[in-house]
């Protein structure tokens, strides 16, 4: 028979504590238990092997012999004179893991996991929670402005979800009970949706505040005036003060992004003016600029 590395089988180190051994065993026992894998020969084989590994490593005396003698640990009578238990132990081990459905086949599993004897364990239908699902939903910045509904398809099932206004980029929300189905009447898992929200080409978002740059004609910057800009929520008229400098910033209170799950509350909109230098000047315009320059000298 090939040597089976019990530590590797349970996914633990040789220095693992009894608690770590028990935790690793229970996790794998749930995964490969025959009730959850009917007609799966590989799962049944794995289940028998992890039971054997747990029985050996959770017993200090057996674990000591296994660590010392490796694949020959069951035949320690050859190395320890006076021992007469090897044959009996080998027989009981062979019976337990030969695949025969004896009285004690799964008693250790049910005793450790749920309490009670093997008979009680076989009668009990263990409930398992369903698997959690993860999904990613991409939105444009405008999509996150208002509360709206969207329909997702997860594992061939259509799920209609409500997306609150102000949802953040990278934010994760949980839809309870829309994950994998539970087993033996156990609860369904949950669906976790991560939102990826793209920035607008002209408008950047930071939290609940919005930032944008606005081109300002030189003449308007010098003389002042009124301009109209496009925001995410529509057109806004702005009054420009005379002699507005390049890089000037203004704040429009309450014109930013809606605050998540706080209806009627909004961040602010910050605007940076970029004064546009005119090009393709006519000779007359050049003359006027020259005269203006001379007057400043």
C-alpha cells in the first residue's frame, strides 16, 4: 500500500495543534461526507482517508508512532520488542476503512460533528448553508445619481435589485438568500455585489463631491459676464467676476453627488476655471493687444 501523508491530506503542518487538526478534519468531513456526495466514489474514498488521518493524528500515542515510523507505524511491534498489539490494531484499522458499512463506519464523524452515537447520526439530516455568490456590476457615473432598479442574471436566475442613489465605486452590498441553495433544508447563501463606477470624462467624483474644469474665454475672464455649463443634473448658469484669474476655483453648494441612503442630501460641486488664450488673431486684434500692453508699461 502506498504511504499516505496524513498531514498533507488534512492540509496542516506537522506542528499542528489538536485544535488545528480537529478544525481541518471537520472542514474536509463536511466537504466529502457521503450524504452530500451520493454515488461519488472519489468523495467516499477521500472521506475514509480523512477519517483515518484524523483518528491517527488526534490520538497522541498513534501520532507519535506515525511521526517516528512513517509508513510502518502500524507495525511498531517490529521495532518495539514486547509489543503484541500490532496485529489487532492492523485488523481494526483495516475493517474501519475497507469500505464495509460496519456499525462504526461514520460514528466518529457524527460523534465529533453533532454529538450522539452513530444511530442518531444516521437518522439526522444535517442542514448545510448554501454557498455565497460574488458578482460585479459596472455602472456609469450618471447611473448612480438616482435610485433605480436593475435586473441581474446569476446562475441562470434573474434577480431584480434596487440600487440606492449615491452608491460608491468599490462598494459591496449583500442580497440575502440569493446565493447557492441550502442542503437538507439549510438556509440559502447570500449574493454579494461589488459596484464598479466609471468616472465621467469631464467630471470626477470624490466621495459625495464632484470636480470639473470649465474653459473660460479670455474676454469673459477679463471683463466678467455669464456662462452656462453642463453638469450631471443639467445646465447651470454662472456669473463670472471681472478679472477672474486662470485656476480660480468656485464651489456650488449642494450641486454634488447624492449622499448614500440619505435622501435630499448632496455633496458639493467644485469648478476650476481654465482661461482660454485666443488663437488665430486678426491684425486688428493684435494691434489692440499691443496697445493694451503698451498702456500697462
